[in-house]
């Protein structure tokens, strides 16, 4: 307990999956957590569950991470309510199946808007608040698909690879300006979350999980907490000398 005690954390895409698991874990470790999601009811439900376990630890906000104006509002609302921010977890994301010939341009743009542009916007508008709060940690959600490409994941591969390199640029910017902010990316392999539904198609979820698990050296897909633990480490002061790099939560698949 207490690894992020008294820190203020904002987690996007927190209505379910990795975002929800991360919010709960950070709260259990002492952080005040702000959950945002386009699924307002889901974010409220997760926030209420946290507050039922740990009173007055959680707050939720509606957010479409594609909206620049909403990011500006989020920065103002967080500062007004909490007076600062120490941890930003850019977790919101969507998936898509389609090779470069099949993928339509609207889907391409939407995947990049949610998975990549939102991280640019979040960092652009919240770095000043984190700086004024004495520094902190930014964790950007990429994917093992940002490192290992697939023939039928053109948009997703591109967006998640962009997250990886954008993270490095942000980390170097923060180091160059000496603002006390570290920035790293997290790269999960297959995790049992709702985003897998974007890739399942007509197959049963159970069959897909078993099939995906056979591709991983550890023989299974991951759980949201597996990723949340990595995020917790990067959010905590234990990782104070780590910036501009990545943690692969991939069951060994990138070692093959």
C-alpha cells in the first residue's frame, strides 16, 4: 500500500478493461484517481466501485479523447477540483482489422484519432499542469502491435507504433525542459479486455482466447492487472530514473 500515496492520477478509457484495473490499483496504492471515458455510465460505475471500497478516492468525467476542446476543459476541471496532477495514463484505445488495401480511410483516421492523436492532445494540455504540480509520470498505452506488425492490422500497427516514438519525443522534451516529468510507453500483447472484441469477428470469444494464448510463450493471454502492475511501477517514484523507454507486457512473444 502507498506506492503512489497522495498523488493525483488521470486515466483515460477507464470505464472497463485495463483502464478500470489501473484506476482501482492506483487508488488502492494511495492515489486520488480521475476516470475519464466516452462511456460516461461505465466510468461512473467504476468510480462508484472504487469509492465503495476506498471512500472519496475517485471521480469521473465524460471525455471523448478525440476532442481537443474537451482536453482543454479537462485540464481546467482537474486543476479546479484537485489543484494539480501527478500521473497521466493515456489508456483510451480502439482496434481494427484490415490490411492496407482493405482498410477504409475513415476507420484509419478514427483509429489514429483515438489511439495516437489523443496522446498528443493529452500531453500537450496536461504537461503544464503536471509541471506546475512538481513533475510526475506520463504512461502512454501502446501495444506489442506497435513493435511487431501484422499483415491485416494496418491502422492499428501504425497508430501504436506512433505512440511508441511519440513517447520518446515527449520524454526527451520533458528532460530538455527539466520539468520533472517522465514519459514511458506500455506494450501489452493479447489481454482479455473488451478491445479484443474489435478483433474477434464471428468466432467465439473463448476460442479466440485459446487460439491467441497458444501464440504466447507463457501459453495464455494476459489479464488487465498484468498491465496495471506495469503502469503502477511507472507511475511510482520507484521508476524515477526511467524515461523514454517501454515495458513489454507480452508473455515473451517479442523474444521469439
